[in-house]
C-alpha cells in the first residue's frame, strides 16, 4: 500500500463521519466509498521480476501503441485506467542518467497526442550496454506525477521509482538492440511483464 492512499482514505473517512454526524443520515456514505476506493487505488502488490536480458513493463495497464520513435528505436505506450496499479517501476537495471520534467496539458492519456502534449516526467536509465527512456505522463484526471529517484541513483530491474495519481500513461523508448515482445491490446503488469528482449543476448 502506498502511504498516500492511507492519508487520503483517513481524510475521506473522517469527512464521512463528520457529515453523517451532522446530518444524522447517509449523506456521508459517498465519502466512505471514496475512502475504500483510495485504499484500492493505491495498492502496491509484490511482483516476481524476470531474470535475464529483458526489459520489463514500467507500469500496469493496456498497451495502446507500439511504434517507431522517429529514429531506429521503438516507442511502447501503456495506458493506465483508474482501476490499474499506478506504482511505476524501472524497466531495466542501471543508473539514472537523466530526469526531465515538462509541464503540459491534461488530455485523455489514451490519446496519441498525449505523448507530446501532456504534463510528463522523462527518465533515462543506462546499464549493461543499453539505454532505455521512459515517460510518466499525466492524464485527464491525473494531476500529480511522483518520482522518488534522482540522477546518479542505481536501480534494480523492476524497482519501484514512483507513481502517477489516477488515470495516466507511460511511454517506453527502446533502441534497435531490443526485440519487442508486446503488441497493442495486450495487458501488462509493472515489473513482471516482459516488453522486450535484448537481441543477441542469451537468457
């Protein structure tokens, strides 16, 4: 459980109790329902991290795009609904060599133009002869991107690195040394689903 969920749930439950006390009715019930939803939304399950020369999904959700990124690499876009786990994880092991935040719009995160226009945090990780970049992208409802690491930090594959609150999107950029293992329409789990394999690497 992400600690933010506990704080939100306690605040909503307290509000529900106060409203119910003052009105002596069921007017506080919606706040209690929202409190339970916050506990559900901010869940943070353990994941089995696959070994070997593979990249794992940085987020839970549905793959909505697998496209060339304008160069020789590939962009994988994952849409997170409000019902998905929103904790983000490192796609590969390595060192963070760049973190860049860009303010922007709050378009529906499943839209293609959200990759360029929405508020986003771009992270680059380098390790074992490869570089992978991923973006935490805010959506229509999400208004808060959380990233708990900084440049120079070393990451384990599948390690928790932050979250995006409520519906959102994560884009992953992989170079030509990666063989893509997902396609649009597939559902992936952060930290445990393999999204690509290193070409020419065993494992």
